[in-house]
């Protein structure tokens, strides 16, 4: 089992920045991927960014150039720094943890609200 604790969401004005954090604990395999999805009510969950344990990154087209994902393997923590935020970035952001061949684990979600 893996437990994920997210922090850093909140209310920010358009053009502002936020940093989300997600700390993993429990049965942490060395080779893993951590990242963030987001989901608005009535919509499908969308991948925002992901990073492997050897620091390969993936970004959705909608956030490329505005977000940076990073991780601290010693702390089993992933960070998502978001800048130039837009109202359409308003969503619940979910952290996830995955080991190849095993189910994903999810955090409880953190609300990000961008006011215009």
C-alpha cells in the first residue's frame, strides 16, 4: 500500500503561481512514476504532468511551458510548480503513484481555483 498526501492548492488570481506537493509513504518501489491529473465536475480526468524515478518528464499540451514537475526521491515527494495560471486551470488536482504492472494509487485531491 502507498499513501499520498497532497498540499499546496488554493485560490490564486489569473497570472499567478502555485506549487503543489505530494508526499508518498508506505511500500515505495524504487522504480516508479509520480504525477498529477486534474478533473473538473462532469469531465474526464486529464493528465497534467508526470515524472519517473529517473526524472523523465511528461506534460500535457495545455500546461507545457507553464508548469514544471520535479521530485525529491529521498523524500518520495513530487512537486508541481504552476505559473501563468488561467481560469481554465481551475480543477481538483490529484497526485498519483504507479509502479509498472501495478495499480495506481491516488491522493485525495487538492482544489486549485484561478480567479479572473
